[in-house]
């Protein structure tokens, strides 16, 4: 996988977008995955990820931290967080569900045929507990940098776009399938009218031929009539 696949976005020079994609993936990465994510960020930007305060992150050299120790540290950080910070809405199992759904969707995007089937999207995103509102919000946040631009530029069928618009509350996508369908209707009408527009020239070409035959017959009749009179 290249750095853009790890970050889950299309190649771009937009530092803010790369940072946002990094922060989304960092929520669900740990151990080797986290190190791979940081390498992808460095490869994409040439620098280190930034903290919320706009400073480069300072990371330890531990390559494979103990998952239990990491979880304990997160709990301590949550206990000392300021009252203004919102508590985490997802538990460990739900975070795992979010990661699995994101992986399935990215694999789906590599198959243009299946990615245009709305039923497949419904099967992936509608499986409990991924259908729960708070889990759905996290999935939408993780997928939006990659999936939403594809839905906007016509990479998916109207049925898929309509489903994603309703499922993730991406309201500006709701009118896109209708506009596309209207364009298709107009194109179909124009195609139906093309054969009718070709009929008048065919009829115009028909009459000169008929007139030519009539004139030719008249000339022949005159010649034969003259020969008979001369005899």
C-alpha cells in the first residue's frame, strides 16, 4: 500500500486535508498500524504530524507498545481531561467495528462494478452495530475525505449516491441523482428525434429522381413519335 491508501485519501498537496485524514485514521490505529500511518504522513508531506496546538508530535521510540498499557494510559488521560472535553461515545468493540467497516468500504472502492451496487453498500453499512447513530457518525467521519468526493464527481451510480446521502446525512448529494436522471431523459429524447430529422432530406432526394424518369419517358415518346411520322 502507498501512503495515500494508508491515509485513505486521493493524492493531494493540501496539508490540511492530509492532517485531517491522519487524525481520522489515528483514532483507530495502534502499534504497527500507527507507525505505518506516521510513515505515510511523512511520505505525503515531508514532515511530522501536527498536534492540536499546531506543534509537531513527539513520539517515543517504542515500536510495539503494550496494548494493555496503552489502554490504561488512555483511561488516565480521559480521567484527567478537562470538563469541557466530550467523553468518548464508542467503546472498544464499537471502535473495532468502525475500523472493520472502513476496511471493507476501501476494498469495495477498488471494484468499480460492486461499488455501484447500492445493495452491497447497505449490507456493509447496515450491519449492527454499524447502523447505530453514534457508530454511523464515526464511520461517516472516517470515510468522508475519500468517499464523498467520489460521490460528488459521479464515480457512483445514482442509487448509491442517494443511499449515501441519506445514510450519512450528506444533504448536498440528495439532488445529484435527480439531476443526472434528468440529463439522461433529455439525451434520450434528443436521440429519439434524430431519425425524424433525417427524413426530409431523403424525401427531397426522391422527387428529382421521379421527375427525371418522367422527363426521360417524354423524350423517348417524342423520338418514337417522330420516327413513326417520318415513315
